[in-house]
C-alpha cells in the first residue's frame, strides 16, 4: 500500500522519477502562464541589471585603458613545463602583456609616444595589436582620434563588451517579437523589423571577430553595417508602434527618442573622420583636423554613446513602465494583457 502511494507517476513502479517528485523538483499543478511571466520577468531584471555595467564599460574606456595597461603592462603568467617522467622541467615567464617597442607606436594627434610611455610606465613599450587589457590609450592610434574599436581590439575587452551586452541584446529580440505580436504589422514591415535585427546580429558577431588592427577594412565595413542595421531596426520599431498605438505610447516615445538621439550623436561624432576623408578625396587639406585635445575623443564618444542608447532602449522602456505603470497598456484597450505583462514585468504579482 505504501509503495502504491509513492508511485506518483502512475507507472506501477516506485522509481527515480517518483523519488524526485517527492523532493519537490516539480509541481505539476503550477500555472503555465505564470511560469512564463515569471521567467520573462527574471530575464527583464537581468537586462536592467547588466545594461548599466555595459554602458559604464563603454563610457569609461579611455580611463580604463590607461589605468589597466599602465598598471599591468609588464604582467605575465607563469608557465610550468613538465618532463616526460612528469617531473618539473621549469617555470617560465614572458616579457609582459605589452612588449611592443615604443618606436613602432605612433600617436596620430602629434604627441610623442615614447615620452608618454616613459612618463606613465617608466619603460618605452606600448600595447600593440591585441596586447593589453584594453587597446592602447596613451594617445590615439587611428587617424581621426580614439575609437571604440581600438579599445576593444584585445581579447579581455571584446569579451567584456560582448558578454555585458548579451542580456540587453536579448531584450531587443524579446521586444521585437512581442511588438510584432501586439501591433500586428504588415507582412512587409514585420520582415523588415525582424531582418534588420538579424543583419545587425550577424554583422555584430563578425565585427567582434574581425579586430580593427588585424582586419581593418572588414572591421570598418562591419561597423557601418551593424550600426546602420541597429538604428534602422529601432526606427522601424518606432514607426510600427506609432502606426498602431499612437505617438504618445511609451514604446513609441522611447524608441523614437533613442533612434533620433543615437543617430544625432553618431552623425556628430563622425565629423572628424568625414573631414579627413574629404581632404583625402579632394587632395587638399581644406577641412580641419580635429584629432587634437578633446576632439580626439569625438568619434569614440559617438560610438560609445550611440551603443549605450541603442542597447539601452529596452532597459529604459522597462524602467519607465516600472516607475510609471500607467503606461504599460500599450494598445490603450484598458486591459493589461498577457503580451504586455510578458513585455514589461519586472516583479510580477499574482492573485492566489
């Protein structure tokens, strides 16, 4: 009789499955919709939590680069080698993380790299291609100033950027699917909405693979491609929301603001590069070289600021609805539907 009571799965056997059921691993009577909303809320919380760290990593890169590289430029791990009989042959070290002679490093803003290295490191060495915690930050290495691509040209820095950006990007995909469900765009604009995100995702992955100091041309093309696709995606998102729900809708407001502000920031930051490109095309130095002083940071700040905004569109939306819950009714039908709950929930509450 006791054995029959323990046969929770009803298969005539008291097996591992029944023992796990007794331990509370599963509760078959739980509401599936509540589970789905709670899981989505957990992802939303991770999106909101990681976005500030992603943003800080981008916006503090010049300082992080100099602090980390000047502190640990000569760091090296110890590598142990064993003999065939498993005895230790010896422990070996390398020159350090940054060992490129200063004579091979050239500042594009007129500064002397050797003097900078001696001043801040006490040694005439630079962080060459792929070296350092972040890319070299003592002075700009690209003709139009500092760039985000220069800073993430090392393994730790590109891993940090891609890793910290995972949840915010997941939020953009979530937002895309749920807006399609709630707004019901036309077949054409649904495809544009989805494929603009796909083009961004694929080009962003290959952008991370094609480091700017190893594959500079491919990296430059992929930069334009992924930024353009991502901005187009948010413009389409805003237009779909406006067409379905009006301009006063919270999704429309946030996405329109993000798309316009990010486009403006990136356009302004590109001016130093545009000036130098025009000079090269014309063959005469008509336009000024802004790669001096604070102007050296213009292009980098445009990239960092633009990505902070575009990766932050969904986290901003979640925070806006959390603090102003009256905006969560996207389609203004007077009801908080399952799709809206799935889109916005951070700490869902259920009636018992």
